[in-house]
């Protein structure tokens, strides 16, 4: 019996390791609409590591803009969705490690109408947060600049406890913007908070029609002890309100212990796959990467 | 009071509301469907007064703070519709304005994502190779040469910031050890997606908490190169000085997550085709035996530039590695190499000979044939808490060497030598709580059964055996998280035997047989400390050796013994300013003690005119070496800087002596102290300009030194200093053009009692590649050297080569035209203390070669 349990555990761990890469087969995916264009942003966070030394974390985000709906998520996830995996080139799971280090969520604005859905990760679980779509209060100010070849106008605005300085371009007539920044008379091409911690910079733009998708849960394989076969089961993401999630993230990622032990809050048995190869700075827990050491949490919204 | 305040606020709010003006409406398209997210802007004299957007029902409300005093323009824009403008004169507080939009796709200016050229994470720099590749690059080595901070030397050694790499991994697996040229010369550049440079690398996981200065490279491959075998057949034909040339090669590889295989076989009678592929950069290529060290093979002078060896070479290599799990790996490597090469050169040697200035002219025509088989098996268990490795290696070298020398007469020389080596190396470490215990064992048997030299009518033979056993154990104790004490203990024992025999006509046979043991127990206690921030690292330790020698000369039954204790203190210090900037200092005293060859007092003839005799005194050499180095890099500016300076001074208990006359040269060691001193400094800067696909490098170096020797019975102290500057640039000014340029200037001063000498040299090279279409590269390269031969005589030297390369999807065709100017001689001068050597090397003439390399992989 013990041997069989060990075998099953080993099989599960293997499957879990194989499931590292996101794919359409691993999620329950619905198509919401087709895009008008996709904008790619370089998102950086200036923060400190566990030793207190300054570090800049960087990742690329894709903003897919459709009619009334737009979605911001990891650029590499977008590449996988549009079957341009070859462009990942590098370490295929590298972006998932960045997502973990930088706490990058998937934000879908306008679905359902008037709402915003955010898929957050607090390993080993993922949560779906639904909130009323809220626009920053913008003021157009003097000044202009060029981003990615587009002439942009300056504006600033308040959003959930932070002041944002942005550049938007009227050459791309949309109210969309990266993450939850939106509502200007043109695409937001550059945005930085007043402290200079978070920065979104437009680096690429594709005019294309591809689906904007929504995933309400994951599909995992579970070993059925009666039929002795693996079965696919749908596991919906956990639900949370905005207020609960804000508190939960501050309690976990904002905790001092998180820097030196990012698993400090986890209790009970954990299914851990230590990634091997030359990069052993991450653990793979419940389908999510967890860094061995954290970087200081810098929330995007304070209230 | 409170009520009054509330009343005032209510009044103010009412007044404010009365000042606002609203424009409302609904936006639909031609199909009468409401349009969401239409941007509505109210503009007056080019200034935006207000803006809003429509909701899902197409409705909008635009609010202005005050009534405009003139007409305004209402602009409706949406990415899927024609932009519409309406002029309005607002007189009412609420105005309604609906709009019908006409379909029209707004065309956006597309901008593509550029891959991030560098990712910098901790001690690892990851280069996206495609960001750096040039159009003409074919092999992985071509790509590595483009990366900032990385240098690849002529024989393929990879260096990062001037430091040779300690490990070469492909997808995290070390299949080739030091034979990584097999990968860099044969993996197509386009198959490698990422190159990781890992600084402070620790190959053994158990050493994760140790300090390390090692640098390792990991190459990640594209999916095209994974999970399926692919091959690279190559073939070529050509013509050189009316002789036909051929080249034939086949390389096959397979890379999966747990298994890697690389087999390669190449043969050619032209140049370097395949000859560098199985060089072992970690020094495991050559076999060193006492007999072949003493009775070495004859070579001609090697020119710094130009092809001079007429060589035929062939090799076959099979390498495989299997990852059994995340810790355990088994590796097999087997090679066979054959080399046949000949060359010729003339040498004028001007021996100072205490002012006699004896001049000797010789012409050498060496011809060498080598056979080198090798097989190695290695098992490694690289766990976090335990490490075990066992490596068995067997190799042999069979040499035949002829070297006729034309001086005043023709002197015939030939030599045959056989060398064999078998070794087993075992290393193990276990973690015991916070401490570690290691045990290493190396057993090696090296034998030269017979080395035979025939020089005119003189015959010199030799044979030797060396058995080495080297066992060490170490224990590391942690004192808190920052302090550590290590105590390695080692026992090394050698058995050495050498026998020589000199047969000269009409003379008695002069021979000697020596054998004996060297047993050296040693301990190397050390302690190191790391600051809590990790920025400061210090290590202090000492090697304490007790060296015991017991040698016996069999013919005269003379015994030589030595038992002496040596202490070698050492100090290391490193300060890390940041992840990109670091300074380190090392200082140590080293002792080396001569070997059995110091007791070879019977004359040994090494060529037709040179005999050597040892002093019979065991040589002892003590060196104090210190170095200070600084490295600085700005990864995202692709800038690296390294600077280092060093000081070395040494003392030997013997002095090298030379006696020269017109007929012969005798070398010996005299029992007298001699001293050497050396100071050197180097600076190297590298910068990549990605927008121009340009790599710039600059290096400067200078040195000063002194040494003592004996010439014609008199002691001479020689001083010298030298400096050199070198600049290299690879520039792509236009998408279809690439220019490579480098230049070097060097100057040397040498002086000794009443004499001095100055020499300088300049060389420059220029290459131009033109790509009329992406797949075709037309390249021309020109080298120019101006070197000083004597005080007033300079010699200019030029080489011109050209090539045309066509990269098809499955094949790379290359037509090479080498030495188009048919330059046949290269003259240069070097110095050794007070003696001057002027060499005239024969170069290979005009050569034309057509090669084709195929990629057999599914696209």
C-alpha cells in the first residue's frame, strides 16, 4: 500500500511538473470577444531584495483591447494563446517566475459589463476577484512626449491611494490602458506612480483580431482510485472580494517574513516540486512558482 | 453654528452645480447598434475642455465646469469608426447631441516586440543570442564571440571578463567537459537561443554555501535542436600549391531533457578543419611523462600570423550523458585523433655569450605524426547533502618525429615515443549537519616505455614510469552563519623512474637510471568570513607541506634524500560594491621543489648540437605572488571593464647556465641562488552598441621584470619592460555591411650590463563583409604586420584572404580563398634574456577551398 501511495505521489508530481507550462488544455477557457489590437508593455517595479538591496524587477504585459472589454496579462501567456510559443525562445517558464516575484495578476475590464475580474495568485491557490469597474480621476496637464513612435499628451490622476503620471496617445482612440488604468481619450502609453515604483511603458503594438479569453478555473488530472485511471476534473478558482484580497495580499506578501521565507504562511501538506537544472531559486507548488527569497511587496493599490 | 456651516456648504454646492454645463447623447452605428467606448471630446481653440466615453448602451454625458463663451467642437472617435466632428454653440445647461458613426478601421502603426537581449538575475547573466547574431554567423562559437564580456581565443577557449570558464553546460548538462569545442564548432548558432553566464559558479550543489570565483556557461537550445537527432555532414574540396585538398566530416547530435549524445568524425588535409574540435580546455589532452619531458619533440618556429603547418588530421569522437535523476549522471567520452603535420623555418640565433655574439644559422624541417586514443567514463551523484564522483580515464599517445636541420652540414634527426596513462579519480563529500567531510583519491599510472632519438650518428634513448596516488580529506566546521574553518589533509605519493642512455660513436655509453619516491603529507587549514551583507569576503590559510624525497641512482648506487617542511601562507579578500562591481585581492607564497630530472647528472643529448646536464641538486623555488583585480559591468548598457595588477617575485636555489660555441650548446643548472621579479597591469574594456550591432573592445597591458642567468660562466641580470595596446571593433554601419577592425601596438625594452635593446611591433587587420542578400556573405580580410627584426631593420608583412558564404535553409556553402598575395615568408624576432632569435617561417601558399555543411534536422 505504501509503495502504491508513493507511486501515485510520484506520478502526481510528474504530472504537476509537466503542467508547468500554461496551455489551453489546462484551463476552462471562454472567448469574450475579438481584439482590435494588442499593446505590449514593459512593466517594472523598483523595490528591494531580502538583503535590502535595490533591485528592479521587470516583465512584459500584453493589453488585449476589444469592443468594451480589455485584458492585461503576461505577454508570454498571450504568446501561448496566439500560438507563437516559438517566440518565447528562452526558458519557457521564466515568465511564470516573474509573475510570482512581481505578483502579476490577469485583469479583465468590462466583463461582465461594468465589472472588472482579476485573477490573483497567492500560492498554492488562485482567486477570482470581481469588482465594479472604477476609473481614475484624470487631469490633462501641459506637456507632451513620444512613446514607441506615438506622440503623447501628459495627464495625471488618482487611483486607489496612488497618484499616476501618464502619457496617452490620441492616435490610438481607445479608453483602455494597462492594468486598471483607463478612461483617457487615447491609449495610455506610459504610466508611473508618483513614487517611481511601478512603471508601464508601451513597447510594441499589433493590430490584430484574436480572441480575448476568460478562464474560470483550471482542469487538472486526478487519479481515480476506483477506476485506477487519471480523470480530468474542473477546479474553479476561489472567489474573493476586492477588500478581502487587498487585506490578504498585504498580510502575506507585505509580511516581513515573506522576504526570507515566501512559504511562511503555508500550512499543512504541500505538494512541492523543486525545479531543477541551473535555476533552483524557485519551488513549484500547486501549479505556481514560489521564489526561494522574496522581494519587498509594492502594492499597486493602497485602498 | 454647525447648522449655519451646513447651509453655507449647501449653497456653495448649488451655485457650483448651476455653473456646470452638460452635453448628453447616444452614439450608434449605421446598423442602429449602440457603440460603447466612443471617446467624446469637447475642444475649443485646440484645447480639450472635457472628455468622456460612451457606456455599453452608447450613452454619454459630458460635463463642462462653465459655459463656454464661444462655439465648441465635439469630437467622436473610436478605433473601429470614422472620426466625426460636430460644432456646437452651447447656450443651455443641458444640450443633447446624438451621433451616427460610419465603419472604418483605424490603421495603427505596428511596433514589434524586440526580445530582451540580456536578463540579469543575481550572479547569472542570460544573453538572448539572436539579439547579438550577425548575418554571417554559422556556428555557436561565431555567436559567442558577439556577446559582451565574452572572448573566444583562436583555439576556442571561452573567457568571460578575461577568465576562462570552468564548466560548459548544454541545457544544464556537462557532456563534454573541457572538449566543448565539439559543441561550439558544430552546433549551428541559430539552434542556441540563450547563453547563461554564471558567475561565482559552484558545480557541486553541496558547495552552494562556498565561495567560488569560477565562471560557467550554459547554452539553451531551441526546440529545433531538441528531442530529435540532427546531423551536420560537411565536405570540401580545394587546391593548394597545385596539390588537391579534401575535407570530410559528419557530426550527429541529440538533446533531450535527460539524455544527450554527440558524435563527430572529421578528416582533412587542409588547415584547421576539425583539428581544434577535440582540444581539452581543462588540460586533459596531453600526457606528460618524465622521458618525453626530457627528450621532447622538435618543432619549427611558429609565426604569430598565417598558416604554416601542412597538416592532415582526422578524429572520431563519441560523447554521451544520461541524467538518471536530478542528481545522478553517467557520462562517457571516447576519442581517437590522428595528426600528421610538417613545416619549415630558418632561425638565426645570436647568443650574447658574454659579448662574443656567436651567430648560428639553422633551417628546420620537422615532420610529426601522432595517434591519440582516449576513453573516459564518469559517474556523478551531485546531491544537496552528498557528492560522489568517480572518473576512469585511459589514454595513449604514439609519436613519430623527424627534423632534418641544415646548418653548416645537413643533420638528420628522428624520434619515436610512446606514452600511456591510466587514472582513476574519486571525489566524495557528505554534509554532517552544518559541517562537511570530503575524501578525494587520485591514482594515476603514466609510462613512456621507450623514447628514442637518433641525431646523425648519435643515439639517445629514455624510458620512464610515474605512479601517483593522491588522497585527501577535508572537514569544514561552521562557526555561525558567517565564519567557517576548513581543514583539508592530503597525502600525495609519487613513484618515479627514469632511465637514459646516450650512444655516441667511439665513446662509451653514458647512461643513468634513477628511481625513488616522493611522499608529501600536507594540511591546509584555512578560515573564511563573510560579512552579514555578503559584500565582504575574506579567507586566510596556509599550506603546510612535509616533503620527503628518496631517490637512488642505480648505476652508481648513489642515494639522494630530502625531508623538509614548507609553509605557504595565503590571503584572499573580495569586496562586492554591487551585483555589477567587484574588487578582489589575492596574495600567496608558493614553494616548488625540483624532481628526479634535477638528479640526471649524466649528459643527455636533446638535439644534434645540444646536451644538458643537471646539477644533482634538488631545485627549490619560492614565489610570492599578489594580484589585485577589479571588474565592473553595466549589463543593460552592455559595458564591461576589468582591471588587474600583479606582483610576483621568486627565488631559486639554482641558476640556469648556458655555454655556447660554434659547434654545440650545453645547458646546466649551477648551485647558486637566482632571483626573478615581475610586475604587470592590464586593463580591458568592452562595449556593445546593439542599435548598430557593434562590439568594441580595448585592452592595454604593461609589465616590468628582472631575471638572472649565467652565460659563458658569468652571471647576467636582465631587466625588461613592455607595454601593448590593442583595439578591436566589429561594426555594422549598414544592414548589409559588417566591418571588423583591430590594431595592436607593442614595445619592449631589455637591458643588462652595458647593453640595451628596444623593439616594437605594429599589426592591424581589417575585414569587410557585404551581404547583397541576407543569405550571401562576401568577405575580404587583410592583415598587416610591421615588426622589428634588428635595431634598424623592419619587415612588413601582408596577408589577404577572401570568402563567399551562402546560407541556404539546409546547407552552408563556403568558398575560401586564402593567402591571395601568395606571401610565403614571415620574419620576426624574439628574445630570451640576452639571446636574440630571428625566425623566418615558411607559410602555406595560395589556397582555394569549397566546403559545404548540411543541417539534417526537420524544419
